[in-house]
C-alpha cells in the first residue's frame, strides 16, 4: 500500500479528488450549490455549530457507538474482529451522523425546508427523524421499487411527519430518486436545503458527508487505542453504495501505511452478470449526479440499471473519494454477491446474535475474500441493523430451513 | 476574443449566417432526436423548416436528464428505447445533407458526449452540418480550459445558459465564452415551466441592459402567443421545447404537432 503523508484528505478547491469529483451541474442549480460551497466550511467550523453537533451526536444519536469485540466470529475466522456498531445509532444506521450535521447547517443557512433522496429508506428515516426534532418540513424522494421493498421505512418516515414521494421515472430506484430531488431543488431554490445522504453529488456534498461521517473512524481510533493499545487496525471493512459509511470508517486511516482498507461493492447476481451494482469493478469513468466518478453505463454513456438485493447499495455510481482511493491504491473494492451477503448475514446472526442490514452484510462477507494474517485486527463497519430487511431474510430463511436457497427470492422483495 | 476573429472561425456556419441577418423575433424549436420514432428526425426537421422556425435544437436523449421535466424525460426515454444514439443521429443528419437547410444546434448532457469523445463528436457534428452545441452541465471553467479550443477548431458555436440566479460576473463569463448567443433561462425551473409559468421579464431586461457581446434568446416555459411576445420584446428570440414535445406525445404525428404548435404561437 502506498504510504501517503498523514494529512487530512480534502478535495481541491473545485471539489476534485485527483481526477474525480467536481461539479457538473446545469446552470439552474449553480446558485444553490455555490451558496452551499461558500458557506459550509465557515459554518461547520463555528464553535456553536460543533458544540451543538457534538451534543446531538452524544445525547440524541447515542454516540460513541460501541467498538464490539466479536469473540465468536473471531474464533471462527482466526482474526481479531471488532464491529463498529453503527447499527446501534438512533434510527438504526450511520445515516443519522450526516443528517444531524447537514440539518444544523441548513438551519444556520436560514433554510426553511428539507428534501432528501433515499434508497433503502435509512437516510430517509434519519432525515425525517431530525426534521421532526428540528421542526422542519420534510419531503423524501424514494424510487417506487424501493417503496415496495422497504415498506416499513416508508411507514416510519410518514409517522415522523415526512411526505414520501414515490418516483416512477427511470429504473424507479435510488438514482431516479436523486434525479427527482435535484429537480425539486431546481424548482424551489430559495428556502429549500437538499440533504444528500451519501458521498455523492456535486462538490461540496462528497466533502460535507465525508467529514460528517468521519466521526466513525475518529471514535474507532480512540476505542482501539483503549482495547488494543494501537491506533491502526490491520484492516477496515465497509460496504459501499454511494460510499458514506465507508468514507467515514476509512477516513482516519487513509494512507497510514498500516491499515488495509477494503470496500464491498454490491455484485448483485455476480459482478460479471448484467444484474450488478459494482461501479468500480465493472464501471467506467463518467458523470452521474454532478460528479465525475466510476459508474455503470453503456457504451453510449447512458447510465444503466443496476441490481442489488440491498436497496441501499443499488446505485450505479460511487462517491468520487472512493474512485480516487481505488485508483491510487489506497483502498481496494471487492464485489460481493447477493447470495454471499445473505450467507454472511445469517452467519453473523448465528455467531454473534446480531442481525445486520443487508448492506452491512456485504461488509461482513469480505471476511471470506480478503487475505489476513492470523490474529490480524479487523474492524468491520456494521453500518445498519437488519429490521428493515426481515421480509427478504424471511424468504431466504424459509428456503434455508428447507435446505434450499431460492435463487429468485430478491424478485419478491 | 475579438468579434472579427469569431466571424472568421464560423464563416459558412449556417447559424452565424442566420444571426448576421436576423437579430430579432427569432423562433427556435427543440425536439428530442428519435421521438416519436427512431427515424422521425428528418421529418421533424423538414416540418420545422417548412413551418418557419429559424433554427432548431436537437436534443440528444439521455437516461438521467437532470434539468428536464416529465415531458422531455418521457420523450428521452422513448427515444432511447427506440435505439437513438449519438452515432445514429449523426448518420441520420449525414443522410439529410442538402435536403434540410435549417440551422441546427445539438443539445445534450455531457456524459454521452464524453463517452463518445469530444474531438470525435465535434468532427462528426461539423461534417453533419451542425452549427452549435449546448451542454448545460459542462462547467464554463472546464470548457475554457479543456474543450473550448476543440469546438472552435471545428467551427462549432458553444452556447451557455444563464438564469435569473446567475450573478452578473458569471453572466459576463458566459457571454465571453459563448458564441452566437446566450440562452436565457427565464424562470428558475426545470424544462416545462415552474410553478407560476410566468416568465421573468425583469431578468431579460437586466440582460439587455448589461450590453453583452452576444444577443440573448429566451427559453424554458415558452408555450403560447403571450410568452413568445414577451420573449421577443425582451430578448432576440424564443426557444420552445416542452410545448412542442407535449403535442408530439399527444398526437404521435409530427405533421399534426408542428401545425398545432405554430397555430398556438402565431395562428
């Protein structure tokens, strides 16, 4: 692994990590994005902002989340495995870290309402939650297909007072929900804050979300020092859709020369099949949602439909930070199939009594894919809990108890 | 860049020739290539020429058209399903050489053009008789540093959009980089009109007073006699897109749709 000087990773002043990132947006969006670009850094370094965010992360979100030594899983694999329990965050995933930070930013910017996109519904739920807390009107755009496969989260968002808008354009998933949120923002520029849920979109969003999620690795360092007497694990594993939990889990370890960073991309039915969402492994460089990055597209530059059993990873692009880390050899990204993720979810449930989100199960599945020395210290970012996925799991569970794995189960999810 | 230099590079460019002789009351119509049928391009072009449009914008369909409302999303999706691509479009335009004389601008999103290759795109566009290009998601800085030279070399105009929220210094930047004209988006909304549907004549008036080196032509939300009148009063012309595509979706017949549009605008 390349040894880099240990400085904080920042995009350049135009929002590029190497050749990835930037801000490729229609002029109609420019003023909105420019306002955010000029204001986010000063606001986010104000003491009143950081104090309030720290308080909310501690008292409302329940941070720091535990760094749990998974002894059973460790015995089984021969490594020393720690789970960074983002699933124990309020609302059930790491998404709240980012939402709290951006909602505070929105209020400081004088914005009166919040819009957001969501895939699995985790970001939508986190956004609806914080909007309830801060008394902000909230509209969530969600692919129609995702509203069906993550019904429970739709109900949660509605109970929290959000308006959920099902998006029926394109592939009816996260990518289209993002398009629709951006269009809504163009039409309502004055008082609306677009609260992006991942390290995607035009500059400065990837930087904002990365910085807000970096609390994950910051805590990991402190906790690891306490438990292991060292700051650097040998490995950090995380799943990657847009890449927010991975960005946060990797951030403090990038280029330290010790920690090997590995992201799990959703391979769907296999990275070589057409039903995949493995942007780095199977994609090429292009532009999606205002950012130059790796994405799944056809030879004509049309964004292709993706597939993953996990709605949160069912996204054709990836945050520009990850495209750059991969290109620079600072992190590796491996494909994990639907079936491997399901197996890992059942393994973790049986060995540790933790039902992970389908997204996070992809990270757990990396244990079978990476090379590690016996006793290596491995941190897995357990980004979310599995409640929302019980319907999918129960379909497989019935199959398992009959000794078969139904190949087409995801269609029913 | 000096005006005279511009003239040299764009000599023989049909749009340049048009704008040198006609500087007001221009009418331009946008349509999505490959809609309603893959082979509709030639028919639609001939009809628009026949019915008196001054120039056209041919939309290159894209899977994720961020700045477009439901109507152009729908025509784009159908066009892609029909098999439209940049190559197919250029082949169609090649075969129309000499049969259609209306100046043509291509309008699309950056990603398909990047994947095609900007140099190859410009070369083929120029040889197909295209006059200019609009790529709303190509940032002015990057155009200036990386791509401007390629477009100029091939004698292709490049047109930037400005909106009521674009600050003055950025309008001057767009003006300095645009050739032919500036596309004035009259309302802060995606194509097909915002909530009010009312055109920001204040903004167009402001552009007039800025004494820009390019004329500005108004687009987005123009759909009837009144909006054309306002666009003509406060700018050099009117660009109609969604209103035409709506008619084409409804009738499925380019002849009928074009007739109805022109009747709505001028009848």
